[in-house]
């Protein structure tokens, strides 16, 4: 955590001086006895304002149990006193804190201030402001709410945003009054727990749920994909559905969602449906003993319905408030509900069995809370077929036969043999793939599924042909590695319809369903 930030420069008369500091009295204190500073300025001042040979390079000093990170800058120009202007904006951390994530921050701040100084002499004009005094003095910048100065407000914003959000976006207008805007974007790139848990890839059937608010688009530049998909991220729609509704290529949606998960803005859930099976993990014991977490759960899962008493006279307000308070489920109630979630019990059966106990409880939130806190897990259903190509014995053909077969097929294709000539149905599929690929890569709206009449013959696919193609695609998922959620999302079918198809395969393919 950032303890302090300050701006110091070499003054031609006073030597190394602290101009601004935030929070107040952290570097130079007006009362060192009652409010001692974090560091001893007299011991480190000669390093903060380093010799010219050591400027324009990173700096790290430890003093009084704190670590000072800086990037001293020395600018040469005849405009300055002694033809040189040397300054440093430093960050103060605890000595045992990892300084690596902050090194890029302090370097970027220094280079941003160089741009401000070259373009508008911001640092020089800062001290010319009437009523502005040095940090640590009575009536100084930190105590004067009217004449704070640009640099002081810059330091204040950096300190507050990085400590609270780990990132900031600061815009500074051109000092000379000309058209122009300087933007400083900072992000503390620390590998937090949510970054370590981020998946390597986002799947089509993953459901993103925002757990932290995103910065205001007016203050933070949003990715173009994020602008399109943000309104569809609600913890209900899966990635493929979001891509379809936002009319964005699915690989771009996956990339944007992965960024949100990596930076702790979102988490990934499974598709919620009442055929799903959930069970408690070993962490449920901690939940049963944590009353604070139980109270959080009670507020999260309760359904707040406006009662008629809220619309009546003021004399009934006390009664209404007591009813709302009692509407929250008790701790024992939610513990009993979670304990009854057992492997092999579908959610719809659980809801029917506990119909009375689930009154005024949002079942979706009940499940989501357990998944987010880690004491509930989803048990997926998988399909396995012994006739899947991966599970069939491999038969190698004779080299002579293989070459002869390949040559025959190539000859037939070149000669226009009717057995290998593309049918109208194949032309339809090829046209659709090419047309949609061109639309997605060029930014057009996704074209309709119907191709141009001139691209194929008059033959149309029958219902049996469509069914056969879907069955072939469905068989490709029966390797025991694809869960039923993945199959349903990729096929665009409900779980009920997928199971009906699989029962038809059972007569010839020996399809087995299992949970894990």
C-alpha cells in the first residue's frame, strides 16, 4: 500500500526542497514532535535530488522503515536558473513491501511530468501561484483548500486512486490555454489471487458475472468490444449468447471476458438450470461457523417484495419494518438448505422437496453465493460412446493401397466424377462460411443465414439431412470429455432435446451418461 507521495526539486537558493506532499505531514511535518514524518528528509535529500550523472534513472532508498522509490529528472535549458531544472516525484512504501509493481508507476509519472514541463512549464509555474507555500509550512499547499495547485491535485489523485482501485486515469488540460489534453493512465500490475485463479481460456459456455463495478467510460477508455458486450453481462447469459446478442465475434468476447476475470472485475460461473446438480465442498464447514458470512448470505439471497403495508398510512411503518426484518431467512435455515444439496440430487428435485423452505429465497442467488465463496461446486454430466472415433481401434492401410486410393480420389475429383462433385447443399454451406467470415472481419453486421440464390442449385436440404448432420456433430462430443453444458451450447439445443437424441444413439452406439 502506498504510504505517501511527494514532489521535490532543487531550489537555486534553498537547495533540495519538498514542494508538495500527500498526505499532509508525511515528509515535512509542521509539528515533528506530535506528528513525526515517515522519513528523515535531511538524511535522504541528497539522494532524492541526485547528482546529474545519476538522474534519468530509477532510484530506491530505505530510511526509517520505509522504502522510497523515485526517478530523478534533470532538464537542461537556458530558461532555467543555472540552466538546469532537477526534480523528483517519489513514492513511499513500507520497507518489506514488494516494490517491483511500483517501479513502472513512478517511472511513468516522472516521464508524464517531463512532458507537462516541456509543453507548459507546469512545474515551474506551480511555485508562482499566489499564496502557495512549501509543504510542512503553516498555510502550505496541503492546508490551503483554494490554492492547491495542479501538481498537488495530481499527487492527491494518484495516491487515492492507486490505494483504493489499483488504477487511475487523470486528465490535465493544456496550461497555456491551447487546445490539448494530457492523459495519465496508471495501473498497479500486481498478481493478486484472482489473477492466479484466472483460467487459461474462456469457454463458450462460461457465464461471466461482474463482481466489481467498471470505471466510468467518461473517465476510463473502454475497449471497443467491452462497450458492445457490457450490457449483456448479467451472470445469466453464457459467452456464446453474449456474442450473438452483441453481434461480436466470439473470440473477441472471450478475450474481453478473460481480461475482466484477470483483473478481478468478473468471475466465471456455470450455466444455471434446474437439471444441474450441486454439492457442498469441504469449505462448507467454515461457512457453517462464520456468522458474518451467513448474514451476508441472508441479505444476498432474500427476495424483497414490496408489501401492501408500505403503501398504507404512516402508522403502519413500524409493522412494515418488522415484517421486512423477519423476511430474511435465519442462519439455521440457510445452513439446512445448503446441507441438503447432495450429489445425485437435481436442482429441480431439491426445489420441489423444499418448496416451503424456499419461500422468499432466490434459488439462483442461493447457488451463486455458494459458488462464489467456494463451498459449493457443480457436478457436471458427461456423455461417452464406445463408437466415438477416439475409442475405435486404429487400422492402418497398406501403403500401396493408400496411395492407390488417394490417386483414384484425386483423379475422380479432377475429372468431375459425379460422386465427388459438390452438391448444392455443400455450396450453401461454403457460401455461408465465406459470407459470415467476411462480415465478421470487416465490421459489418452479421448477414442473414440465407445465401444468394445464384450460389447454389435448386436442391434444398431436407429435414432428414439436417437431422443427420446434427447427429454427426453430436457424436463428435461423445468422447467423455465434453460436459452436457458444452454440448447444449455448441449445438444450440436444450438438455432435454440432447438427451432425447442420445437415447436414439443408444441402440447403436452404446452411449453412457455419468457425473463427475
